[in-house]
C-alpha cells in the first residue's frame, strides 16, 4: 500500500468539506435546537420558582387566615359561653324570684287559712261557750235566761278578751 500525497490532500479536503457541511447542516440547527431547549428549560425553572414563591405566599396567607379563623372561633366560643352564663343567671334569678313569689303566696294563703280556721274555731267555741254558759246560768239561777241576754254577756266577754 502506497500513500499518495494527492490522496492525502483529497482526504483532507473531504474532511474539511464534510466538516463545513456538517457544521452548516447539523451543528447550527442542533445548536439552535439546544439553545431553544435551554431557554425552554430555563423558562420552566423560572416559572417553577415563581409558582413556588406564589405557593409560599398563598401558604402564608392561608396560615394567617387559619390563625384569624381560630381567633374568631375562640372569640365566638367565649362570647357564647358568656352569653350562656348570663342567660343561666337570668333563668336562675327568675326561678328564685318565682320560687319566692310562690313561697310568699303560700305563706299568705296559710295565714289566711289559719285566720279562717281560727275564726271558725272561735265562732264555734263561742257558740259552745254560750250554750255551756246558758246551761250553767240556768242551773245557778234556776230560772231561764233568754238567749238574747246570753249573747250580750258573751259578746262583752269576748270584746274584753280580744
């Protein structure tokens, strides 16, 4: 095998032409594709970073809203408990007042009943005492005393006693 200088030059020219053709046909479009791909990836990374920032901001806003909601819930619970306590105090106070009224009414009725019974007993006793007095006076005087006389004497007696 012999090496001819012309063959070497042809090979070198072929390599240079092939390099230029490949550079024009493949390298520039491939470089353009790679640059576009790099730009697209960079845009996606930027978009992801922005989405992450937005998500963090939304998370902070959400946490603030949750904290505010919890405060409002606690406030509502406190207000509800306070209102319930106040209402229970009002109910208990009203119940005590009603109980006092019922007790007072019962006392008044008992006093009235006691007076009525006492008056009934006294009236009944006055009649019995009058009958006994008449009977006793009849025996003592051996004569009959009128009912009118006895009534006058008994009424005077009870007026002095009262």
